[in-house]
C-alpha cells in the first residue's frame, strides 16, 4: 500500500458557503484529525439557576405558583428551543411544563383499540373509563393535539379540552406515540435550528415490538409517518416499534427524550433510557408538582453531556474518539463523550480515522447527538505509487536494513518486518509465522493482529480497546452481562471472564458477597449440603432449595439406615461384625423409652423378624443422622413344634386318603361307563333263535326199567 491522502471537508449546517476545505497528505493509512466544538454556541451554552433559566438566546421563565390554575411565566424567545409533550396522565400536568420552553406542542396516547389491549364493545370504545368518570373520551391509539407554538393561550385552550381515556391492560402504546412524534416532523412543527426534546409522562409501562402478535398484528413498524387528521392511522395495522427502531429515529432526528414517570415504573424506563442515547429519566412525585424541577434537572443533564458519533461509516474504515475535557469518557471508543460541560467551557476531540484497505472516494459524517451541526469527512486513498525514493540505497526508514520501494521497505537478507526491524538469524519466514499460530492450521494471531518478528502485535477492537494475549486471543469486551452492563458494572472483563470487584461475585459479578439467605436456623450454610453462590444455595443432587434441607429424590433413610440401626441398637444384623466402621460416622444413636425427635417414625423388620421403631433427624452435612431407637423390639412368639409336626402328619394322611378316594372314584366311574356301554350294545342286538347242533344239554334223563310206577 502506498501513501494515503485524505480530504477532510468540515460542513457546519446550515451555512455551506462558509465551509473550508483542507487536504492532508500522509505516508500511512492512518490520520488523526482534531476537531474543536465550543459550547459558546447556543447549542452548548446554558446556565441554570434555582428560580429561572438563562441561556445565550435569552430564555427565561419565572415560577409564581406551582398550582396548575395559577401558573405565570414569561417567554423571551420564539423558536430556539422546542419541546413536544406526550402524556397518558392528567392533562393539567401540562401547565407546569410551560415554564421551561419557548415553543411547545403536545400529543396524547392510550393504546391500540383492539383486543386484548382495549375493550372492543361498542359502548366501551366510546367510554372506556369507569362509570364514575363522567368526562371520558373515546379510546384511541395516538392523537397529535397541538403543533409547536409559543402561544400560551392556545396551549391552555387545547389542554383544557382534553379528557382522560382508558384501556384494559397496564402497558401503554407510548413507543407508537414517540415514533410518530419523531418521524412526523413537518406535522409536529419541529424547527431545524432548535434543540428538540420529547417529554413522555406516564404511570405505566410500554408495549414493544412483538406484543402486537397478541392481537394478530404481524406487520412490523415501518418507521414512517402515518398521521392523517392528527391521528395515527396505522395503529391497528402495524406492530409496536422496537426499542432499537425508536432509538435510531430519535438519533436521526436529533431528538432527546425525557421520561417523566411515576415511582412504580421508574426502573422500567431507566432500563429503556440505557438503550436510547441522550435520554434521561425523572421520577414524578405523587402530586406531580415536581415536574418543573424534574425537567430542569433532566435538561441540565442532557445539555451538559456532549456525545460525538458518526453516521454512514464505510465498512473498511474505523473511527476512534479521544475526548479532551475535564470529565471525559473512556478514550479510544467508537464515540466520544464529555460529561459535566460547564457554560463557556471549550471541549475538543482527537478523532483518529483509519482505512483498512484501498477504496473509492467516500465520506461520512461526524455529529454531536441532539444537535443539528454536522461535520462531513471526505476520504480518498491513493494506492498507486507516486514516490521517487531511490531504490538502490539503504534507507533509514528501513532501520538501515533495507531499501525503500514505492514507500515500502524491501529488506536485506536476514531481516523481515514492515521496517526491517526483525533479524531472523537461522530461521525462515515460515517458522516465524508459525510461532504466531496457537495451533497448526489456525489463523495467525487469531486474525486479530499482525505477526511481527514471530510475535503477535494485536489490533484494536471496534470500540477502541486492544486485543491481548500471546496470540491476541483475548479481549475485554465479550464477557457475560448483567442488566445490560458488562460484568454487571461491578467487575472487569479480562479475556472473556469477569474479574469482580471486592464484595461482588458471580459469573457476571451480579451478586454481592453475602451468605445471609444461605444461613440456617442452626447457623450453618445450606445445612452443609451445598455451597452458597450469589446469596443462594447451590444444593447437591437431590436436595431442594432454598436451604438444601429436603431431598425429595433420595432413598428413604428408614430403609437405607436399617442395618446400622439394628447393629447399633441390638448388636445384630449384617453389620454386626464391623458396625463401628460402617455406621458410627454417619449415625449418632441413643436408646430411649420415648421419642423426643418430632420427625416421622420408622417401623422396620430386622433380620430376626422383630419390628424396630426408631426416628431419624438429619444433621448438618449430607449423610449425618441422629437416631432415637426404642429399647423394646416387637418380636412375635415362636411357633409350636409339636403342632407343626402333628399338623404336617395329619395333612399328609389326609392328602393320602383323599388321593385314594379319588382313584377309587375314577375306577368306579370307568367301570360304570363300560357297563352302560355293554347294556346299550345288548339292547341293540337282534338274533334269530336256533338250536346249536353241537349243543348237548347238560341234563340227561335215564328211565329205570325195573320201575313199575308203584
């Protein structure tokens, strides 16, 4: 890369005819430009007094009374300061605000007129307030009531015409209202040369992007003006804007918001204020009579803080601000901040502009937040070699170890580096570069630095701080946040981990060092079953918060400690031989006639069949109990041996008889079945009668021949 030439053109709106142009030529890619902003201009000069305000443009207000119906004031200017008021509270509060500003306007807001934000019943849309509130206007999203004016009479007339309205849920559509007030400049009546303030007064929180889905509104906010007939026409068609969208439009239009809110929502708006540059939060008293002092204090804080930032910065250009003032912000950041700027005090900023590579002519603007003035910086890089350095001579620019060719050192053998400052000896360039890699194959210096002489020279981060570590692996920006603050604002980020200040602990230093909530009634920490972190007990597995006293998922100690109870109390059971080793460290026991421990009673059967009654009281530590054991066990009487033997014999005999009877019955049933079968077969047979020729009658008759019958 050859010499780089930057053209810086200072533009101070709105007088372009007076713009000077200056060319600066340097032989590197970095240029530091010094710009001085003096608060001798009306934008910076102010003086606050207890009863009035004096500024260079002669704005003076005198408070005669704090009652809203008897406020008197005197305005000695017309349009140098403008304030726009957004309210969802009692409109009589507006009278107080006339005491501060020459030109003012106001608008009113409630919420989107759809469910679930507003009751869509026809009667409730017309009168959303309670029945006791007779003067109630119809529900609406946002309505622009009065353009910027310096007329006190017109302002009072418009205010007295306003009545309260209502909705269903607590959060309001305040972001919708602020967005329209910011982007509808021509309809609001903002002046180009004025200091612009929006004062939002409310007693409720706010809806933001994504909440519209509850009502089926999916189209995101387009950040455009949608006011017709003084009403926001896209209220029920577009989602609420995000905080980022609102912050961008407020910054783009040089508007500084002041949130005048009640105590119940102060913390909510303080968190919102942290995300919106040049904004302040004030807490209203219960009767809102401190509103004048509140806005004076907020305006004083806003106007005493000067923040320099930039817009439209090219991708390959970095800008770092170094403020030069008594109460400067952190140097080397991507924006410059000076706090507590006094009237007449001059402040300046060193602005370092760095081009990382060649590029076409481009420009960007530098401006103070909340002020219309801008500074336009035009940049051009000359990457073509135009220098005429002799190439054949050793040059002092190269430490006498090389020649200058087109503005770049060409080193002699044995030397390397941008200015030939490194002697490599017997090493080569590859080994030097390898020493800048944490692991083989990784980028040199993790891509966050340059390898010079075998060591990493780390770059600066986008915010202006430096990477560090042997391989530029560390930075002090990527640590855990708490309440949107790095390391909770009570620690220091070191290489991705928070190092907490004394008295704080936690991964984001979010906790004060305290064990008060971890202390138990017996003055132990988490009953010895956990550790106290961030004033909360981190219990061991199974034990429950808040003090690790109960273990809902642990086994029943009545069963797990039974063997120890048996051996300690009655010298029996599985642990009889080594009872002192197995049990005495975990159980302190006492034999009693009556229980004194209030815990539940355990009733378990031991190895001898006896019932043991005991109670366990868990002491400090995880496995540590005090046991009370009843001296008398409930053991059943032994059974009669004779009865058992006699009963057994009788049972066997009875069973034998029953078996014999069963067998006899089965045989009888079988014979009966065969007999019946035979009888049936017999009845079915039909035979013809005939004499068997072979049959001889068993009876033979013989006649006695001598028998005469007498």
